[in-house]
C-alpha cells in the first residue's frame, strides 16, 4: 500500500470543498483487541492560532495550505494503513482458530 490512495482522496476532498472534521481509524492494540480512534483534522484558523508551526518555518498562506493538505493526506494514509493491518490481524486470528478447530475435529474422527 502506498500513500497514493490517501493523496487521491485528499485531492477529491479539496477539489469539492468538503469540510473534514475527523478521521476514524480502526487501530490494532493487540492480536485480539482493536480500538476505533478519532483523529481530529485541524482547521486553518486552529493551525494559525496554534503558533507552533512558525517555530520551524516561515509561515505564509501557501505554507499553511500545503501543511494542511499534507496533514490530511498523512492522516488518511495512516488510517488506511492501520485499518489494513487490523483486518489482516483479524484474518490471521480467525484462520488460526479455524486450523485449531479442524485439528481437533480430525483427532475426534
């Protein structure tokens, strides 16, 4: 999986002037425990008022817009990657349980 699907989704959202407030991600905590997490998307005013970005770079409108677009694409990609890993982990756990059950059944037969 690459960042391209996240960038494509971010570009569609920006083109259509969609307001994104949060991204929901299904994060894997352990092999059998998962947690749905809400990752907030910061608005342009909150980024400007935060003030921490100006510590690292000169800040103008273009820099803030680029930072917000990159931040959104990164969060989308992170959520997609975590969801994919969680799904794979769930499949592996289910296959392990099925294998154990099949083994027990073969012993009984």
